[in-house]
């Protein structure tokens, strides 16, 4: 390959504007790394290449109850980020490592101990939205104050932005069959963040390759069959209604009975498709203090969690992503995990949970007692049936006798 001719200021062919854009991009990249992001790429803002894939996903109803994903205005904004920030020209996409090891309890990690609850790695300390958003806003302010006056907006997760597509377009990696953005040499345990800016910058090459090859480890390992592989157009497809992350975090009501036995002891989120991904085999651990696990989140015993009061929930999960489920959501998930564990020692805790003020908790405790199925478990269900006045719980109890 021939080297491109070098042109310097004043020489014919010198493009001052292009040189300025390159300088801006280089300084933004350097600043993003300086403030603690692990990777950064810059992409042009233009209509999504994947809007049709997204529309197909919505039309198939695979978003479940996450209605915000299907709102007409939100779909339109995903298809064209310029609708979010008028005049947006560039997307600065950052990634930050949250990979943490599993702690051992009595010589085993919670993943290998069905009597303990597994909390997904991303949720074992502070809420990443706060951490990333603050840094991204700082980055945008720095660009405005130091480099060039800009308008724009920072997004982490909650905006109508296809973050993984922008990350791919900014050259960071590709979307694997797990649907996760995979960075070669880094893996998947990275949060993404985006700043849309109304200035032209120099852009990275999109990441064109699909390096999953013939691997399908994530599809094979997903316990609920949520990963459907690539569709005819090459888009990785997930039926979120079956994903444990959706079921334990986003779903507000009862977890479909047929999926409960498949969820194991994952009580908040799920990392299974990432745990089996070969691209994570050599991934570095994070050194970001906000993501180093704090005590009491991952690996607590399910019996202990089942007894958590509102006060204890607020204290233990303060500032952590887990607070999103509220106490009743977490206890719903814990009851399912106790049913899957099947240990008779859990019967007293579940029998007490039959008197919880939340019907959602009572209903799932009833399911778990039915799964355990010992005489004391069934006796607790019979005794409670006589006093239960919520129709949904009564129907859970009746169905539990048939487990
Ligand atoms: C809704 C949502 C979920 C839902 C649905 C997930 C899903 N796969 O769609 C649920 C609750 C299940 C979920 C779970 C998780 N999530 Co989530 N989630 C989101 C959110 C808010 C929107 C994603 C979305 O729009 N999904 C709809 C699908 C259709 O879009 P998509 O996944 O972006 O896929 C598009 C591309 O893949 C594109 N595509 C890619 N390659 C190709 C190739 C071709 C040829 C074509 C045509 C298309 C195509 O096609 C799709 C359609 O446009 C994003 C943040 C954001 N604003 O983007 C975080 C986000 C994706 N989640 C994240 C995380 C960390 C998780 C969990 C790991 C949390 C956990 N441990 O429990 C799991 C991972 C599960 C998984 N395997 O994806 C990170 C992922 C980081 C990364 N490296 O990829 C994000 C980016 C949040 C963030 N800011 O860091 N999540
Ligand atoms: S997060 Fe868990 S349930 Fe969801 S797709 Fe991955 S392996 Fe399946
Ligand atoms: S497990 Fe295999 S198929 Fe799945 S995302 Fe990783 S490399 Fe791709």
C-alpha cells in the first residue's frame, strides 16, 4: 500500500479544516482516557444503519413491557440521532470496564452455590448511570471550555440512542450473537456512553468484521432460550421477554411460571452469555473504585435475603442498581431462586414470606414452597390458603399444589 502524500500548512492540498478536525478528535480522545474511560471512538451522526432491524424487533413484541423502547418518538430518534440533538454531527462513544471477579463464600462462588443469590457484575456497587453521566458531562464541558464552543448532550443507557450501533460505528467493536458489544482484546464487560455534539470531528473507521465466527456458546448457554442467533440480515436477536436480566429487573409483575425453573439463582441481572464468551477469557479486571464490589450485594444467602425489610433494603442497596427492582421485585426473584434451590431449610423463611405485605412476594413464595414440595412446605401453603384474600396469590397457591 502506498503512503498518502503528506501535506503541511501552506502547501498545496493542505486542508486546514480537516487538520483542525483531526486535532480536535485527538484531544478529545486523550481527554476521555485521562478522565478514566478505557476506550473511546468517534463516529459521524447519521441515520441508523440498523433502524429496520430495530423496527422488526419492536414489531415482534420482543421488548416485552419496556414500553419506552416502542414509543413512536423514541423509535424515530433511534433511527436518527439528529432528532435528539438538533444539528448533531458527531458521536463520541466511550467504554468503561466493570469486570470484577466473583467473590468466594465458603470456598465457592455464588454461581456454584444454589443457596446464594448471584447479582450481575454490573450491579455489585454504585449505579453506573451516575458515574458515567457525570464524567461525560465533564468531558462535554471541557470540550466547550477548552477546545471549541459546542452544543450537545450526554447519554448513558436511558436515552433513545442505539448505543451499541454507535459504538460499532465508532470502531470500538461488533455486536456478538449475545447482542453484546465486543471489543477485541477487551471483551464485553464494558458500559457504554455517548456524547452527541454539533461539531464536525475526524472519525474512526467503523468496526466491520463479525468475529463470532462459528461460535455459538452464548446461544447454547442461555438458560431461557432468549438468544435467537443472527437473523437473515445479520442482526443478533434477543427475545428480551425471556432474558433473565429483563425478568429480574425490568418486569414489574409476576415472572411467567414456565420461565421460573430456568432462572437458577440469578436474583438480579444475568451474565451467563458473557461468562461463556471466549472474548472475555483474558479480559482485564476493572480498577474503577465505583465498580469494585461492595459487601452484601453478590453472594448473600437466599434465606437471609428473603427476610430483608424495607429499611434494610434501602440501606444495603443505597446508590446501587439493585434498588431499581424495589424490595418487592428483589424478594420475588429471591423466592424463585429458593424454589430452584429446593432446600427444605428454606421452608420457614418462605412460610414467613407468605405473610409479606406485597402480594407479588407472597405469590412467588407460594410457588417456591410448591417446588420444594415437602410436607411442611405444603402444610404452610394449606394453612395460608385459608387466610389469603388476594386472588392472584390464591391462584399461585392452587397452582403450587400441582408443581
Ligand atoms: C433495553 C436494554 C436491555 C434489555 C434488552 C437487551 C437487548 N439485547 O436488546 C435487557 C433488560 C434484556 C438488557 C439486558 C442487559 N443489558 Co442492557 N440495555 C438496554 C438498552 C437500554 C437498549 C438496548 C436496545 O435498544 N435493545 C434493542 C435491540 C434491538 O437493540 P441493540 O441491542 O442495540 O441491537 C441493535 C444492534 O445490535 C444492531 N446490530 C448489531 N450488529 C448488527 C449487524 C447487522 C448486519 C444488523 C442488520 C444489525 C446489527 O441491531 C440491533 C437493532 O438496531 C441499552 C442502552 C442503549 N440505549 O442502547 C442497554 C445496554 C445494551 N445494556 C447493557 C448491559 C450491561 C446489559 C446486561 C449485561 C445487564 C446484566 N448483566 O443483566 C444485560 C445483557 C443482556 C444481553 N445479552 O444483551 C449495556 C451493554 C454494553 C455492551 N458492552 O454491549 C448497554 C449498552 C447499557 C450501557 N450504557 O452500557 N438490556
Ligand atoms: S443475560 Fe442471561 S438470560 Fe439474558 S440472554 Fe444472556 S444468558 Fe440469556
Ligand atoms: S459467545 Fe461466541 S457467539 Fe456469543 S458473542 Fe461470544 S464469540 Fe459471539
